[in-house]
């Protein structure tokens, strides 16, 4: 049987779980790229290139990095902001996992129960999940692969995600910074960001300010 | 969770939708004397719910969440049923357990939290339907009481299995005919409050959710007694308006009827001597505090 590849969709209304198709998780120091196990270093370059080639590169930070629940979360948030600035990429939060029907503001937030709405609305072609609890990330990644043509990546703090098109594991502040370094290196080599111009959304308790 | 942790990371705060800013800025986490009166004026710990429009369980949820003495240090354990659909909307830590297992999960959780955080009072509260509490989970419910586990069990008594379409439950009244129990119930409503008292609960209350101040008092009493002494049980009548053929606005009337003289839900409380002593002490302390605050106000005025 040929190796199943975790490609950008749209694959099917119910895409198979990549694990059930024989995709295995990377070991420490490795990543997976479309289901192929590769050294982590290769992943940084691949992810950076994907991001720079994208029209709407987007970072989806989850509750583990949005909420200030420990010192590490603060540091990761800082690194994520720096990565977004370096690319540039949109930052769209997955602030919690409530099924927000039908009120979701697809321009400004993403929800694991219907992540496709945010992908479609913003025409996101490359994204990365970071700080999302594994079971919710798995759900969202599968729905995205099922119904959209977005290339998904995961900066997972645990063992990685088979259902992402590219997945790192054991995410740390340093790993987010390594991804940023790969972006800067490519840029220095002349690779230009293809991102369409955008303005990062800004919000306060009284609403949207930018 | 400590209330200091309910803040946003500075570097990403500005991408967060307004409701999360509001949660940090105006929720009642850590506020002394929080209660049902905060509903509508402070950021609530539950905004939307996924129950039927007008379901009394929704207002019961609001009152309970507003009455928790320390929401930032409370963990709910839920079970399958209509209540479980609400938990994903609640801004308090919660765990969903396999149907019926809720009091077993809560036992382990409470003991573990005690070991893990010896210096912090962590409240564990079970909240489940009557099918989960009295039928399928009765073993777990009662064993936790026998063992004197220190947490509160709240049962939303809608007198049937609502989430699966209306099957007969132990708390259903005799003779009641439900959609999935067409022959009518042949035996009496299980007297769980009395069973709870005999099984070792130190504070037991059965009431409707028609009066928020009563619900608040019962919840606070139950949690305080569970902290210091042992298991407590609260049974709240939250009629399933869908099953009894009522409109969205009629839940309140149904509860008022049920708690009027001679009704099934006239409020009752059972309090052990030990628990009464504790509640008296807490009441005296609160009174003294209020008096001192009043005196301070008059002096400064
Ligand atoms: C172990 C197990 N058995 C049965 C079910 C099916 N089930 C789901 S909800 C439910 C009824 C819940 O009734 P109750 O506890 O009274 O809560 P309500 O829905 O009335 O609030 C049942 C039997 C299940 N989910 N798990
Ligand atoms: S089925 Fe009954 S108990 Fe369940 S949400 Fe609807 S009205 Fe409430």
C-alpha cells in the first residue's frame, strides 16, 4: 500500500483520520511533512517557505498561549507575536472551544467546531495552530482538511498531530523562534512574502479598534 | 486555577474578542460576597446556553454559578444529559464524566486536589440530572456519601430522562406518563433527600429554582459544609417544559405551583448538628463583618 499523504483538502466531507491511514507521529527531534517523518530542521524550512508563499498566512493561537496561566505562556505569546510580525501573518485566536453557533465573527476568531468558516471567510491558504489542546486541534485540523484547501500546520506541545499537513512536536519558545529564524533566513536569501496586505485586528472590551 | 491566572498574555491580548476582555475586567472571580444579584450587572460565568428556550435548568445554572464562593477554585463534574450540553459554555473548570460515574470521578478529584494543593481550598461540585444521580449512578452517588467524601452533589431533578426523549426515572412521580414511558410510572418518586440524610450527607436541601436567594443560600451552605465536614446534597426542581407540555414562559409558574403548600417540592433541608454549628459560626462571622463595615461607614461619614 502506498503511503497516505496528509495533503491540503478539500478531501471529503469526512476525511479519514490520518492515523487510521498509517501516518505515525514523529519521535522527538523529528517532525512530519504530509505524513512523511523528517528531521525537525527540515520542517522549519519547509514551514517557513509555505508561509512566505501564502497569500493569507495565518497563525491560530489557542488558549494555552492566549491566557496568562504561567510564565511560559507569556513567553510563547511573545514569540508568536514576533513570528507574526516577521512573516507577516494574521493572528486569529481560538480563545475557547465553545460551539459558538451562529454568532462567530469569522474574520476575527476561529472555533474548533466549525473552523472552516474562518478559513473560507478570510481565504486562508496556510495556517499554523499553536497552544490549542490536542483533542480540539485534531478536530479542527480534520474539518479543515475535509472542507478547505488550506495547508495546515501544528506547533504541538505534546506528541504532534497526524491530521496536520505538517506537524512539529514538543513545542517550546525556542522552537517558535527557530521557525522565525527560518523565515528570516529565507527572506535574506531573497524569498519574498506573497501575503496580500492586511491590517492586524485589534480589540478591547468595548469592541474592535482596528 | 487562581484568579490571578484569569488574565490575558499581554502580547496577544489585543487580538482577543471583547467578551474575553470583559471576562477579565468585570467577572466576579475573587470578589467577596458574589451572588445572584451580580447577574445582569457583572460579566457572567455563563452567557449562552444550549438548552431549550425557557428551560429552568438554564436559570438554575446561572444562579449556581453566581453563588459559588470561589469559582476560580471550583471544579465541576458533570454527566451526560441536558446539563452536559451547557458545560462547554461555562467559564469555570469542569470535567465531563461517563454517565453515572460522576460521584466516583469527583471523589478521586477532590482527594487529588487536596494532595496537590494542600494550602488552597478547592471546591468540587457534581452537577448531573436525576437519571445520572438516582438511577444509573446511584451506586456511585451513595458510595461517595457513605465514604464521607467532601464535595457537593447537585441533582437537576426534571423527573425524567430528558435528553434521550423522556424515559422514566426514579425521581419521576407515580402515575406520570412520559413520551417514552407510555404505561405510566408504577411506584413512588424515590425519596433521595431522605436517603442522602441517612447515607451521611451533612447538609441536604430540596427546592425549586424559583427564588434565587434561596438557591444561593443552599449552594453556599452546601459548599461550606462540604469543605469542612463532609458530603452535601442539593436537589433542584428544574422541570422539563418540553416533556410536560409547557411554553417557554411557564417554567416559573410550574416551579411555584410545585413548591406551594402540599406540593412535591415544598422546600426542605436536613442539617446535621455538626453542620448546623458550622453554619451558625459562619452566619455570626458574616454578621460581625457587616456590623463592622457599617460602623466604619458611619465613622468615615
Ligand atoms: C453509560 C451511558 N448510558 C446511557 C447513555 C444515554 N443517555 C444520554 S443522556 C441520558 C439521559 C439523561 O437523563 P438525566 O440524567 O435525567 O438528565 P436530563 O437529560 O434529564 O437533564 C441517557 C440515558 C449514555 N450517554 N451513557
Ligand atoms: S429537554 Fe427538557 S430538560 Fe432538556 S433542555 Fe429541553 S426543556 Fe430543558
